C-alpha cells in the first residue's frame, strides 16, 4: 500500500532526514531494535509500563522513555509520536498486547505491511499462504478419528505456545480436548525432529532475501521432560507445555542452506500474489522441524522480528557472511529505514 499523498510529502521532505525517532514497546525485542536504531544514528524512544522503567533506564542507547499504565493508553500517545517524526517498529508484543485491530489503527508510520497481520493471525490463511509458497507443512486434520498420531492441538491466536495440547493417541485427544471446548483450534500432525527457526530479512529496496540467524527455543516443560528418566516419566501425569522462555543458537548443515533460502524466497513471492503487491518485507521467521530424511516441515510463519534474533546482537555466522560488521536484526531494520530515507523511498517500507 502506498502512503496517502499528504503523509508521503511529510516523510519525504529532506529536512526530516536527521530528525527521525525510532520507537517501540518495552518488551520482546525492544532492546535489540533500539540499540540497532541508535547504532544507525536515529533517536530512540521506548514506550513501556511503569514496572519496566528501571530495566530500560539502564541502557544509554535509549534516548527517551514514555511510561504508560497499560497498553490501552497507547493510542493517546500518537499525536506526540507523530510530532517527533516517529517510526514504529512492531514486534511480538504488538499483536499480543494491542491486538490485531489495535495494530491496524496505529496512525504513526509503522515499519511493515499491516495487511500481513491477517494472514499471520488466521491459521487457515497461513496454511493457504504456505501452500502457495510450496512449503512442506505438517498435515492438518478435521476429524480426530482420521488423524495420524501423535498430534498437537493449537488454539487460534495462542501466544508463544501457551495452551497447546499434545496427544499421543485418539483416547488421549478426547480426554484433553475438553479444555479447548470453547476455542477455535487446529489439529496438526506432531513432527519428531530438530526444531530450527530461521530468521529472514527481505529488503524491498534491494529485492533480496537474507538469512541473518538461526535459533531453537527452550520450551517449558517440554524441553525439561527429556531430562527425567523414562522409569520416572511413566509414573508422572505431567502434560507437556510449549511456553517459550529462552533461545539458543544453531547452525544448519550447509547442504540444507539452498533450500532454507529458497523457502524464504518462495514465501515472499507467494505473499506478493495473495496479500498485495508489496507482500511481506522486513524481518520474518520460518519455524521448522527437520526430520531424519533432512526435510524441513514448516510449522508456522512469524511475520515480524522474532525474539530469538536477540542471540545475534553482535551478528551471527550468517550475518557475518553478508556484512563485514556486526549486523543484528534490529540494526538491519534501522539500516533499511536509513537507506529508504536516503533514496526517498520510505513509502515502500512504511504503513
Ligand atoms: P513478552 O514480551 O515476554 O510478554 O512476550 C510477548 C510475546 O512474544 C509473547 O507472545 C511471547 O510468547 C513472545 N516471546 C517473548 N519472548 C520470546 C522468546 N525469547 N522467544 C520466542 N517468543 C518469545
Ligand atoms: P508455534 O506456536 O507453532 O510456534 O509452536 C510452539 C511450539 O510447539 C514449537 O516451538 C514446537 O516446539 C511445538 N510444535 C508446534 N507445532 C508442532 C508440530 N507440528 N510438531 C512438533 N512440534 C510442534
């Protein structure tokens, strides 16, 4: 989508070149985003709740902090933000705390294509997008009687794996599904393999896709379960939980990198066909599980910066191959904005 004429004129004026402020909400990947913005020469602004003030005040790269009592207060700040020539960088907390509609209503220039939000949030749409991109995805089942077990049951809009159900058999499914009775959910085949999350950046300016890092997540208590001997596990009735609390770095077998790049490219191309002509751009992540036949199974698209990128604040093995300087995802976003300002092309990357 092209910015309205009046906004475009405002943003393309050369007198604004050095006067931009990069802002985000205080959680998820805020530190990385603002450090990257600072390193690229922008002013930085953080909007956060009172209880996080002491954390964020520790960091000198944050020029200004605006405190709010709750996230519902965010829209009231917009006039102030626009006066400061602010560009907002959304991350995982934007949809989690402002809601999808709250995001769509933001009037301050926003890095990314808001139309992608609908395609990320609706699991069926996401499925269609992956299909169009020819990504290998785990089968979904309408009917639990026809499912191949084990399965994982995911509610719509779940945050960070919260509330998922693992079922090893039809009997277990029927017992556990009662907790989901009022929710919309999908039943997906559970894939046994290596979970691997690929961090992409697509530049609409250079029209190139970059892989800047790869992580895996530590999910309580799924990742803790394997540390308990089977003898004890048998006696325990603990349900698995996929709530993510930490991340660690991974590198991929080099012979699998061509497909990793190709998957990102296909996803971008498909988005231009089914979402709009701009499609997805900036940071995104493919959450994959690799099976013993070395195949990627894509379980989810995260259509924005993922928190696991924080591992690579100083760059990753992959970003180092592309840039002879430390290039975090936060910095890469700021770099794109900087290039767009220089080329007078901000309308290509803001909504
Ligand atoms: P928070 O800022 O911790 O409240 O998280 C906001 C959203 O981002 C939630 O949906 C979290 O599940 C997700 N999230 C936060 N930290 C991580 C992480 N390290 N890895 C993956 N997802 C995360
Ligand atoms: P998601 O919300 O789709 O990122 O899923 C949260 C976590 O659940 C993932 O990080 C995986 O550990 C696990 N998971 C989700 N889908 C599958 C699947 N189809 N097979 C195996 N594990 C899965």
